[in-house]
C-alpha cells in the first residue's frame, strides 16, 4: 500500500508539470496582456513607460525564462504574486478557499443524502412508484443545465417571493443565518445534477449486485432484507458510485465557476475566471495548479477507499 501511494504521488509530478505548461501557454495565447489591461484604452503612455511596466512585472524576459522562473518559485512553495494586486497568490487562494469548500461540502452532503437512499429504494422496489419517480428526477437533473437553473431560481425568488440573498459574502462563523441564506440557491443549483448522476449510478449498481448468486444465497439463509442490503449488497454496489462521487468532489473543489459567477460567490472559480479576464497570469497559473493538486489527491483517496469497500482489492 505504501509503495502504491508513493508511486501515485510521483506520478503526480509529471501531471502537474503538464498542467502548468498548458495553462502558461494558453494564458499567453489570449489577446492582450496585463500591461494593456492596467493601462486601459484611454491613457496615453510612452513606449519607455510601457517597457518599464513590463520589466517591473517580469514580462520582458522570453517566455521560457518566465516559465522557469515561476516553476522555480513553485518548487520552493512560492506561487508568486498577483500582477494586479501584488498580493501573494497563496494568500489569495487561502482567502477564496473557504467559500468554495463550503459550497462543495454543502452541495455534496445535500445531493448524497438524497441520491443514495433514493437509488437504493429505486433498485429494491424496481418498477414501482419510487423507481418511476427516481427516473423522472434523474431525467430532469441531467437535462437542466445548472446555469439555467441558477438563473431561474434567482428570477423566481426575486419576482415571485420578493426575496433575494445578500449580494455581499458573509462567512458562516460571522453570521450563520445570513450565510445559510446566501448558500441555499447555489447549493440547490449545483445539487440537482449531482443527485441525478449519483442516484442513477446507485440504482444501476444495486440492481446488478442484487442479481448475484451470493445475494440469493443470503436470502435463502433467511436474512432479512435490511441485513442483506447492509451486510452484503451495499459495499459492492458502492464501488462504482464512489468513483462518480470522487469526480464530483474534484470538480466542486476546482470551483463551480459559473455558479460562483452568477451568485457572486468569491471562491476559487470566481478568482480564476476574473484572473483570466484581467490577464493576471500568476494568479491563474497558481489557481489552476492548486485545483490540479486537489483533483489528483481526491482521486488517490478514492482509489484507497476501494480497498476498504472490497477486501479483494490490493495495491502493491
């Protein structure tokens, strides 16, 4: 197991290097740069002043030199400074991370608490009313884009209910009730699609497991349905579901960019998107690198969870 974990961590390095090169190159392909954004279209700036700005921001060097300078800083634990605010990128990520973490945790808990029991009941009571309801929920959840749902929820609450969440972010530990009101609509907007995916996967895998011989043997031995489900079926049915859930965790930790933008949540996705608009190269590179690390580590955790769910799985 330890060798497997070490090997996966070592494989993380070329992955992160590839992500860094890709993001660095794509940011430079965007039209304009941070100096043009800072100067704006109306200011008259001489060529000498413009060149001084490039030197001050370290953008006068060749691209490969800029990349290796930034990569050297990353290896020392320094993601650089924002080209717009001159704040350390690590500090900005630390400020934005609690928002994204709260949104991700609430969305995951809400969706899993609905999807897993509904998927199990749909499989146990196949072709019944609950199964038909779950299929309807899955169809709607997969068909409705989250950005459209988020917009409709805002329109409904503002025009019909005459209520809108606070436009200013308030942390949970500062004012819990205001924070909950801010997070209600974003959590619903994100959770609908997650409920559909997890519920359908849970139903499918549970149906497959319930058809195996050892389940029929457990029933023949006189085990109750509850004991059979909990003791024999659930762990095996959870293995594909855990894979889907791990992907969802990784995507949400990367920041639900559209949802954060619609609701004005100052999270990781909002930070990266605004960094792209402002051509803040170091901020975007540091944010994407953080997201890549989080995604890979979550997938490693999912792989390790397989061994707990199925003792036959061994890592060497």
